[in-house]
């Protein structure tokens, strides 16, 4: 069989079906950017390839997927971090001009090109660890044009680098100062202007909201979801991060791709997510950085069969993190997730959280040939080590 490239003498974690799908004597073949075979060498058809890559027993996994980031923003919050270390409260920092509003002001002031360039630094850090698909949210513009500018910047990232980008409109992230005291007025703008514009211009693949005491109420979130649905866009939700507003169940009601954070998710929320197939995207970096003490209900999610994805939540305020490998370690250490769950969380389940389960996230014929090739002896090393990157090579759409 004629193909473009074959990787042989590899060990595979295919992530096909359940579990890691480990194969000792593995071979992957690609044609026109797609996998045409991933399995044992013994059972493989005879391939006639333009290029034959010998992997010397290295492990191949699907390219990693980061399904929740806020990569596009301007400014930095390191000073705020210092103030917090010195004992300042969130309110004091906000009064001193810090917090999410400072990132909003910097993002509004930045050119689209400046947003792209600063996001590229963060994206390159992800790519260096084998990431091939990244979700990128807006949410620091908080007015129509700056939100659209952020989404355009997100789309541009996918033109400057060979990664797959999914852009998510997060207009309902925080209340901008112009709408102080009038959150419903701001939601009118999100529903009446931002969502229609992002949909018409093809700038968003999904719509997200921050349903929280310091964000938006469940009924405001519902309005956002209804507008997204009316424009044919799937939804996701920041839910149950700091309190239980039953956002997980609300997301499930709308068939959301994912509900994210979920530290305060209760049993009915777990059941609702299980029934709708909504993925639980867990964000241990934010849990760590804000020194949260209540972990998400992993055992209940596991028991109910809710798919669990993992992401960096890369953002300047609560998770200034650009390492998906460290996320896996944190999920194991802080949340007691298994190696299998951690690796699936940044591949197969992360793809599901983006509605891309048919496209990426496992080594299976027909999927995009996005690979990460590792200098490791067993998959557990990807989860076990901290601050060490064993990536040997990466492949985007069959090209290395
Ligand atoms: N949850 C968070 O923790 C962040 N956004 C969100 O929806 C906070 C973002 C920031 O402080 O910049
Ligand atoms: Fe987030």
C-alpha cells in the first residue's frame, strides 16, 4: 500500500477505545495528513512509503490537546502575584487597578498583532511539549470589537503555527466597568451583538461563560446559551469553581461539550453530566495556584462514567501555566487520577471536550496524523516527572 510516511519500531499508546491501547511492536502510517494504519507491525499491510522513520523503541502517543486556555491576553499580573504574597486581598488588588480589569484594559489597548505575538510565546511553550491542538478563549476584551479582535488573534495562531486551534467566545467572562451595576445589560450585549457577530464572521467554534458569584448567574448564563444555540454554536461552561450554582447541570441541559473546573460539583450535577455526555474538564493548575482545598468529585465522576479531560486553563490571574505535562502530574498528585486517566485526559477526552473526537485524540485510521514521540520507557513517565520534557519529536498532520 502506498503512503507518505511510516513510523516503525515504536511502542504505541493509541488511546483507541478505552484505556491506553498499548502496543509493543507498533507501526503508524500516514497518507495525505491522515493516519491510514496504527497497530502492530506484524498485522500491518505492506507499506511502500516515501519516508520510513525508525523510532528505536520510542513511544508514540496522539499529539497532546489542551482543551481550555485563555492564551490571548495582554499585560501581566506578576506584580499582583507579589502583592498577594505580601498579604493583599483580591479586593485591594482590584482597587489598586489590578485583577481581571487590568488585563482587560491592556487587551483592549493592544493591537491584534501584539496579541498574536504574546500568545505565540505561550503557544510555543505548549507545542514544545507535544501539543498539537489548543482551545483558545477570548474573554479579556469584554466589549464587542475587542472580543472579536481576540478571536481573530486566536485564529491567526493557527496560521502561524501548524497546530489546530479551536476558538471560543467567552464574552460573559467578567463584568466590564462600563456596565457596573447592570450585568443584565452586559448580557444583552453578549447575546445581541457579540454572539451574532462572532457567528456571522466565523470567528468562534463555541461559546463559554463564567457562571459564578463573581461572574454571571445561572439565568444570565442560560440566556448566553440560548443565544449560542440560536446561532448554531455549541457551548461550554466555567462551572462550580468557587461555589455550587448548579452550572454543571445547566451545561448538561444544553448538551454542552464540557463543563470546566467543577470543584464544587454535586451528585445531581454529576448525574446530569453523565446523562448528556458532557465532558468534565479539570484544571488542576488553577486549583493549585489559588490554593483551593476542595478537589473535584473525581470518584463520583469516574463511577458515573463522565469523561474527564485535563487542561492548563492558561490565564494571567489564576493559572499562569503553559505545561500540559505538569497538568498531568498535578491531576495525579492533587486529584488522585490514574496514569491512564491523565494521558486520556490530554488526548482522547480532550478531543471530546472540543467536539473533535472524530478528528484527533487517538491513533486510529482516518484521524489527523498528529503525533508526539517520546523518549520514555513507559507512559507513566509522562505523568510522574515534574519540569522535565522527554519529547523527542512531533508530527502535525503527517509532517514532522
Ligand atoms: N476563572 C478564573 O479563575 C479566571 N477566569 C475564570 O473564568 C480568572 C481570570 C483572571 O483573573 O484573569
Ligand atoms: Fe478558564
